[in-house]
C-alpha cells in the first residue's frame, strides 16, 4: 500500500498518472477531504480520474490509499473491518464495525 497525494484543484475533475497499470484505489477513505464531499473515481490504464460530483474543486491536497494488484492483497472495500494506518487527518469510514491498527501505528 502506498499513499497517493493529489493536489488541490480549482476544477471538479483532475487526472492523475499512476505508477503502474494494476493499481487499485481505496474508495472508502480520502485523507484530507472536506467532510461531506462526494467523489467518483475511475481508472483507465495508468490514468486515475477523480471527479468531485457535489461542487467545484477542493481546497486542500487529498491523500488516497493505493494498492498494487500484482504484488499486494487488495482489501475488501465493502467490508465493515477497517485497518487504521495513523495517517494525518485519517478518519474511519462510516459503517465500520471493527478497527484494526496497523503494526506501524505507535501513537493515536
């Protein structure tokens, strides 16, 4: 898993070049996004398109979890179990019933 930082955008859409064509975005949690924002993600090859569907743009950089399908286990994004990585401004998604703390988390 790696963290992809996406810069702020004055538009409601941005295209981001991914490192590999088998990367999968975790749609449950965008670290740094304003509360209540509604985003849609689509991947075509190595291009990730992020669209904010409820307004124009966003004021801060956002961070997404990205998993590489060929070398990592992809979590079940519909699961109510969530692994907390201790990222700045990370929030546990709604509907979570169990939180697992990643071994790298030393302080909450």
